[in-house]
């Protein structure tokens, strides 16, 4: 398998804070990774490096065969799909939903003077339909609910047929029905062998979609454990990651966790 992401001894230091501490991690083609950890664990910082939005203070990061610091990131970014709350805040509230998706083709936020053909518009519609929001194409992005925005963002992230797809807490803020629908759709994406390598960040094992193959756990900027999900996602590993004794249960291809009450 070809590696799409390789971090070697990556640290990110800001003042006296070490956001990531000697992180080494490899994601290969076809893998579907979930990144788990508490608030402040370094999950979003890790994703920012993978998205070429942040450079390591120390160590090396190779993304899609290119090393950060030795590549034009503006040429690399269209090959990476990203959906995050930070990106959503930068999308113009008055933009048509269909345009929010199609503008990913030029890696821009907001229509300007770009030209798109019928194939671009058709693909945007197909992606919106795949995530259950095709009827919102003419709506303004700022009028959407949180759940609708999440789905539109994911459609946008897939617009360029990326080789690496990064999802930063895609189910955050959703109600139970919205979360379960999104997890089901992400499970379909994970099952598609033509889909890009996937990395999904979350706090909750309940949000891991079916079909995810690997897990990375972070605490205080350091790797607690990483590997195939069946062997690595254990109650002890979760307890070490979140700092509380936990009971972990598996339900088919889904998980749930709760604290041990004493």
C-alpha cells in the first residue's frame, strides 16, 4: 500500500505549550482512521498538519508523497478534502449551497470569476444528494441548520476526488437522529473502495462509522496507541486516553462507552 500521510517525530510547540509531542503516524491508501482523545489532546492540531494548514515545529510530515516545507501547499491542498468547524466559519453565509460545493474545484471560498462546466455542477448535485441535502442547492449557506451545514461541507470536501479526506468532528452539535443519519452515510463512504483514505476526529466512540479500520488515540499531545481498530480499541486504551475507567461495548460495527460508577 502507498502511504498518503506519514508523520515522523512531529512536535508542535506554541510558547510553553506542546500541542503535539513526538507523534509518528502513517495512513495508507484504503485505510479509514478515527482519531480519539479528550479536549486538548492535539487532535485538531494533528488534522491541521495533515491539511497543510500548519507546519511542525520539529519532525517531518509527508502528505501525498510531498514533504511539508519543500512543496507548494497551494498545489497540494486540492488533493485533500477537509470538513471542519473552522472552515465552515469562513464559508460566505450568503453563498448558494450548490456554489459552496462547486467552488472546491478551485479551492476557493465564494464564487468570483471562475468558470464551471456542466460536469462540475452535476457532480456537486450528486454529492449533495449522496448526503441527503440535494434539495438545499438553491438555499443560502447561512440559513442551514448545523446538521445541514455538516453534510454540505462533506460534499464540498469530496468535490475534487481527493486522495485524503479529513473530517474534524463531523457529528459535533447534531441531535441523535442527525448523528445517526450522518454516521450511516459516512459508513457508506467508508465501504466504497474507490473512496479516499479517511481520517475522522471525534471525542466519542459512538460516532465511529461502520467500516473504519484503524484508530489513533491521543492524550496531551502524545500517542497513547494506534493500530487496527478491532485489536486497538479496548476499554483499557480508552481509559488511558480519557483518564477515567470505562466500559466499552461493541454492537456489530458500532461501539458505545460509559464510565464505571463507583
